[in-house]
C-alpha cells in the first residue's frame, strides 16, 4: 500500500505510518483518483465550511484488521455521496471509495 497523500492524488490507504495518532485529515473529492478509498466508523455529518448547502462526513479511521488508527477523517461531499450517506447510521463501519467522474445521462423528450 502507498502512503496517504492529498496534494499529489496518490492512493489513499487505511493507515499512514507517517501520521501521528490523533490527527485530523480533510479528504476532498477533487484531490482523489478513481479507486482511492477510506474506511472507518461513521461519526456523523456537519455543514461544509466551504459550502453550507453541502455536508461533510466525519469518520474515525480503521485499518483492514478493524483497529482504530487514531486519525479522524472529514470527507467532503461530492457527486452522489450525500444521497448515499443519508442511508447510513452513526456508528456504522463504512468504506467510501471514489470511482471517478462520470457523466450524468439525462433523457430528453
């Protein structure tokens, strides 16, 4: 697994060996590549500080073995994430994977 990197768009991993416990990381869809993923315990949502009409989603990161890493992740809403997260209960263990940008097909009459 590669190291976590927001700036370079490198693959996100579930545990960054260079991150100290208790860190907070913001994940923006614009900085992700298809296949990037995070997983953790869903702690709830809050209005985005950049766009009050959208929600951000807070997770306590867990690794593949189910252990807490000590990192808190704030995932900015994008695409259809908001609709999908509406179905998730606080306390659920979730995985969010970015699948890339796709055109939305519309039907015209």
